[in-house]
C-alpha cells in the first residue's frame, strides 16, 4: 500500500515539517522513524511511503514535527494519530491532516469523569455510512457539549447541496466523529463545512471561516482520509459545581458532623439543580491530639486513611443489631442541633460508638470476602497506620520520637506488633474495622453520585502532619528540620506556617515519586477529579526554619542563592551583619514598644542585639508561655526579629536569600536611596527571573509523575506568588488552573474577571480559605464600591450589604465565564435567597489562613432535607446554570 501524507501548512523560509512515524508489527514491537515532508504548494506539505518497506506493519502512530531554524523552535503536533492497516483494503491511502496545535483538551476529555460519568447518554443521530467509501471524515471535537453532534454539509448531491436542514450526521467512535462517504460520482473539487447540530432546537450551526475543500479521488482503489478538527469556544462543554467540606454537611440524622452517607442528599440537591460536581476538602484522618486542633483537615496523620469522624455508626448499628444507650442518643441529638461542629465531643462520641460496634462484630467482619479484598489491596498503608494508631494511644502522644523502641519504623517489629496472637490485638484491629466501613460508605456515596450524573472532586493536600504515620514510615522522604508554608499575601501578611515537614524531593525522585503516585492511585478509588493543593509547592516550596512561628522568615526551596559578590557586582558593599542581623535602634524600640522600650532592651537585648535565649520566635513564644505578663510584647519582638534584608543560606557559606517583602522593613527604609534601588533590582531578579528555569524543571518532572499515575481530572490550586512559567506548564499538561475573583494573578489587577478566564480553568468567587461573598462585602467599603462599579458594571452607590440580588449577579457572572468549571461555596449559593441565607455572614467562614490555630467548625445552618424542599430556589439555580450553557 502507498500512503501519501498531506498536512496543511503555510510555510515561510526557514520552516520545515517532518513526519514522526511509529509502527507496530504482529509481535507488537514498536519502531520509530522520522521522514522529512516536502513543500507541495502554498497549502500543503507532503511525503509518500510504501508500507512494503515496513515488515509486518499493522498499525502506524504518527505526528508531525514543525521546526523553525530562524527562531530555534520545534513543536510536535497532530500527536497520537493512528492508522490501522489491517482494516484498510486499498492500494493507495491519502491522509490529509489539518495543521493544528494540541489545544483540543483531549487529555481532559479522556479523563475519568468524562469517560465514566459526564459524557454518558449522548444523543444518537442516524448516520448514513457507505460500505465502500472513497472518503472518510474523522473529526476531533472532544470538548463538544452533550446534546450536540458534529455534522457536515456542502456542495454536491451526497453532501445535500448545502441544505442545513438535512445535514449528514457523524458518529462518535473512540473520541472521534466519523463519517464514510462514496463520492466517486461527484464533480470535484467539492466544498463543505462542518457544523454543530443541536438536538433540542433541531438546528445546525455552521463553523466559521472559509469553506473547506475535498480533493478529488486518486486511482480507482484509493481512499482519502480527512482528519479534521472542530474547536468552537461556543460549543464547549462546561459545568457547575458546589464546594463544601464533608464535616459541614447537616442532616436530620447525622451525629453533629457531616458523614459520608450525607453525600447522597447533597447529590440529590446537585442533580435537581443542574450541578455536575461536588468538591470536598481533604477527608483523611487528622487525629493527633484528640482536640479541636485536629479539626484542621490539611494536617493528616495518614495520606491514605479516612477520618473516623465521617463514619455513619448508626447505619452499621442497625445492620449489626446494636442499640446505643439513651444517654448516647440524647448526646447525639444535642450535638446535631448545635450551630457549629463541636469537634472534640463528636469525635469522642464516634470513637465510643465505633468501639461498641467493633466488639459486637469483630469476629464476623473478618469473614467478609469484601474485607479480604480491601485488606489485600491496602495492607501497605493499613497495617502501619493501625500500628501507628495503637502506639499513639498507648503512649498518649502522636510524637513517635517518644515511642521508645518504636520511634523508628521497622517492618519486622511492626509485623510482630500487629500479630493476632497479641493480647492487645483488638486495639490494632479496631482501626482495620473502622477503615473498612469508611471505605464501604464512601464507595456507596460515589456510586450513588455517578448514577445521578454527578462527579466527586477530592483534595490532595501538599503536606502531611509532622507526627504522621507517613513521616514515621518514610522519614528519609522528609526534611524534618524545616516547615512548609506560604509567603505573605493579601490574606496572610506574615505568610503562612503549616508546620508540615518539607519534602526531600531528591530522595523521592529515586523511585520516581512512588509515594506520591500511590496517593494519587488511592484517591482515584473514590474521586473522579482532584484538586492539587498549593501546586506551586511542586515548583518550589516556602521553607521555614523549625524555630520560626510565622512564615515571614521563610525562603523558597529550591532556589539559587545570591553570593556576596553578586551584591558587589550590582554596586553595593555587602555587610552580612547589617543585612542578616535584626536591625534594632532606640527609635525602633520606642516605635514598637513605647513605654516598654526599656523593659525590652534590658530583658531581651544586649547592645541592640537579641540575647541567645531570645533569638528565635520559638524561644520568645516559650518565654511568654511561662511569663504571660509579657504577652503584649510578642508582636513587636516578632517584628524586630524579622527586620532583616537577607537570610543566610543554611548549607552554603557566603550565599544569601533576600527576605520576602524586604522593602517593607524598617531595616530597608534606613538604607540610602541608592542602596535601596540596587537591592530592589536584585530583589526583582531573584524572585521573578533568576529561579524560573530551575522552578520550571522541578514542576514539570514532579507533576508529570503524578499525572502518569492517574486518569482523574487534575485541577491545580495555583494561587499566591505565582512564578511566570506556571500557567504554561499547567496548560501544556492540561491541568486546570484556579481563578479566584479576589486573587488576581495578573500584575496591576485588583480583581480577575471571570469572563477573561481560560477554558482550562475553574472559576470561583470564594474559596474555603477566604471570606464568603457576604462577609467580604462588608470588610472594605471602598473595595466593594469599586467592585460594584467596575466588575458588576452597576452605577451609583453600592449597597452596604451584599443583598440577594447582588449575590445572584456575582454567581451569574461566574456561570457566564468561558471556564470549564464554575464552582461555588454552598454558602455563596444560599446567599442568593433571602430565606436561606444565614443571619450572620461571619458564621459561614470555613478557614482563616492567617490564624494557624483556627478552629474548623463551620456547619450548614439548615439541613440538606430542608434545602431539598426549597423548590423556588432550586428552580432558580437550575435555570441560571442551564441558561449559562452549563
């Protein structure tokens, strides 16, 4: 067989195209070659090959390589194009490809949610295929909305003489729209256009641009294959989602906290209102102290275990014939009527109930075939996790450094510890029991959502707890002497300190990031999509010394430091003591401490330098814990400690990192104008140019490992101080970016407009880390006035409160975005209805990232049962979603 490849490409001098060809034989061996294409005419480049030159070739996979010698560019396009020779009984095949970039989002639309849930039930149109075609049309349009089909019409009898009322429908086969026609009796050349047929309106809409051209057939037994692209922004698939932590769900029968079984009612609400995605916060076990501190869902004690607090113990009790005491039932009723989550009380109650259920069922559950399968698939984390929980309770601390002979994880010792022969085996096995039932209940909720056409989106935290089972098991994978966090932003001016250990990425790379890939594979058991928390941490993490409390004295890692002669070359004399030691003067002491200046100088300083006993934030905090009468001094002391311009590199002598926001320090302001200008230039280069290549390489190799391990739809939380290249990396990997209206990424913007969002993105007016629309509206009168006039385009004075109609405007603005997903906090959706919104908007805050001790206790103020009865609200929301094309 002779194959002629033609690719549409209008070239300029210095540009060329080659065919990259991979062929597979009967033994499934794959060989790859590259063939240069030749300039044919103004429209096409071409190359001819004889399949006889490829022994036993059965299938070709090909792409084109574009090169520009003038600009040094090389781009691969039309990737993953296939030709199956076994199915083609012709002597000549003419393959005509369109030049296209690979912005068709094919990775996205072959991901789990679209393959398994969202693209089910597409309309089927009557397709008239010819058994002996002369032309085969294959169209890639992966982003096409449901309820629509690709069709074709054009000149000539077979193409219906441009009759848009009777177009030829194409059939969707393996993510391509296909039509086979015999055009041997037509007069060539033929003109045609692709179009979109809307099955609800029964109308076809033509694609834009000039008419396409069908070349005449070659010899009698020739076949022409036209591989085309349809990529209309107007017809792209879009969806709406709701965002809420599981713990915040309220139902009539839950135990003071949301449970996995409550997701069924949230699914019911989503289905009737047109919502296609439920986004959750992390659901991993965080039990470390058994106090409210453990309510923080991003500090997991296991990257795999689910949180026992989400278990519906009542459901298990009914099946097992267990009746809880009247006292326990009364406590349940009291906790479920509370306005907020009483974490400690609920967890203690759940643990007591779980123990009672386990003792009743401990012999029977282990005979369940489902249990055997669950244990075999999960033993790699389940057994160490159960051992960790046992040791945590026995030693009354999660700090494994206090566990004596078990302070270092050793596999043989752990296997001996969890042996069923031990008298305390029940204290281990109760965690097997709990995790198994959590798994069953979450899987049931997932299956229920899928049947309703709703997907679940999980959250992959960037860190794990310092005293977690993972840090205990895999200590070499972590830098235990550092803390992860985030640099300062508008919502946390001193940065964020999450207290997690940072990662030893070099060690993780040795097994191709196996721990991360296991996490992704595990999460895909439950979720269709995933939010990668703080994706910037895969490019570089904000690394904070262990003796710091605030995030302000951190630095990016990895990062190329500045050397002392970099300062000299820039024009300033480098003085390590002046730049790296806290700058303290008498005037600054009076500024920060007023009448207490003398006390501070005598107690904490020697010659305007911090005494060794107080030269870190941690030491000062420990002192104040013992001397609460000095608590009012802590803020000023922390300010003085961070009053530096540069931070010494902890590994390389005479190497330095500029302190974040150094220009806001009193130390910087005390320098000469010339010195300030030089340091500003160094600062801009250090943070915004010098590190870019390094960070790009780091991000690509780590994210590629994650992506290769899952078919979930990947959404990245890329907020904060975003390096220049992140957008391109995420786009090339087809990972969705996050666009938050109040956190614009473009310099000079106060707000990001949802209408300007890219298609591969998620837009939202609020996240769990910020105030809801209503609370934010009341924070700064000038900001909301500007937003009212400039973003919502209303005239006059802005309302003092975010009235329901105003909240509807903001939700509608996001629904109208070109972004693939518009996702909303449930609070922001309820704010559109006067009868459903909470009285005090401050009560619907989920997290305050500026407060490291924030108590995560938000719960819905109404039940999901009640919400499902609100027909007017549901119809309004459904119409808003539907009319926006979502």
